[in-house]
C-alpha cells in the first residue's frame, strides 16, 4: 500500500498587524497536520491549499478561511488551521498558511 505524504509550511508565516502597516513574523507554537481526505486519496488529488487566518493577541486562531486550493482538500486544511496556536502578540494579525498535499512518487 502506498503512503501519502503531507507537507505543511514550516517557516513562520508572514502576517500583517491590523493596527500597523508593517509585516511582522509570528511563529506557530503548535501545528496540527490535516488528515489527507479519503476521497482525495482515491482520486489521486494533490496540491496546495492556502488558508488565511486571523490570529488573536493570545495566539489562538480567531478566524480562518480558504483562499485557494482544491475543494476536496480544502476542508481538511481549514479544520487543521483552526487548531494552530501562535506566539502571543500585542494585537490581532492575519496571515496565510500553505498546506501542501503530495502523493507518493
């Protein structure tokens, strides 16, 4: 049986502080890997899903929405992104997390 491989962006995401017009880097303290959907496995669907997150000052994901990627993969990525936790910061911030779903070669 082939093994599915899933990669998630490991670099800190670049986020824009809503109170300021400057880019800052806010590191993820905990990351949840999305489950590769069974339908995507059966259909050999791979690709990158982009999820935009709004992170509260305490580091919790306040909002998350799909901004790109295959619809069959998007729900799993969205569920995972909502469970991420980031370093605390003085204000709310936004950024994009890339979830890359790859099939074995």
